[in-house]
C-alpha cells in the first residue's frame, strides 16, 4: 500500500478529502495521511499569487522536508462582480486568516446593491509523486446569496448556491457536497491519475 500525505492543517478539508478517498479507493491502494500522521506541525506560508503557486508551495515544502509522496491544495471563491476577488485571499479576505464570519460579511457588504452575483469555487491540487509534480483543478459555478443559509460546511458555504440547486453548500450533507464540489472534482482527477500509475 502506498502512502500519500495531504499537506493541510484544515480539518474541514481533511474530512472532505478523506471521505472522497474512502468512496473511490475500494481496494485501499492508497493510504491517505495528514500532517499530524508525519508529526508535522509547521505553518506553511501561502505566499503565492495564484492557487497553483500556493498548492505547489505546500506540496514542495512537505516533499522536500519529509521525502514523502504528497499533495497540497489551494481553494477559493471567485466573484465576477468583484473582479475575481476574494480569490487566493479567500481565507484572509477580512484580514485575519480563517475568520469565516468576517470574510462573509465583507463579501456581502461589497456586493450590496449588485444584482449580478455570479461566482465560482476553484480548487487546484499540486501532487508530488516520486518527485514529479502534477496539477489537478476543479471548479463549481454558482451565485452568492444575499444572506447566510445553512450551518454545515465551512468558509463561504453559507452564501454560495451552486448552479442547479436551490440550497447553499452549507445546507448540504457532506456526501451531497462531495458529489458536486470543486474540491471533489479535483480530488477525483487526482485519484484517477493515481489509479493509472499504480
């Protein structure tokens, strides 16, 4: 069995990705590990200006320090009316990293009076497998609600309504979200690739 480290400290991301791996890897050829499993408690600085750069920074940091196959991801919300913001700054849009309530408040304030609320979630994964880097991307289109709805999920989920649905990500179960989410699409591409090379 091959081990693969997911280079993140985000418990919500770990939960989502682990669930996708459990569903897709029936034969368990890949053992998914997290940073705690390799005794890594470092805070990896996301200094890139694109999702690809930030994902690559994470995967290279872990690979170079621990010499293990690994992948990092970077994800964010892109709102057309805000010229793609908050984008790579999604987690720290209001200043402090991970203050979801403040980030949502800032987005809703900036969209006050704006009727075109088209947006998308985007995920980019950087996989380092035997030293070679591979990228996988996933997007899901939707709109930004005028107010919060739902308590599940994390980040901007309470204001993001994916196209074709009348509920937000935060009103979906984890399984429902993983059927359509940006992260799920990228992770499924990653798993498909891993299945081909093993």
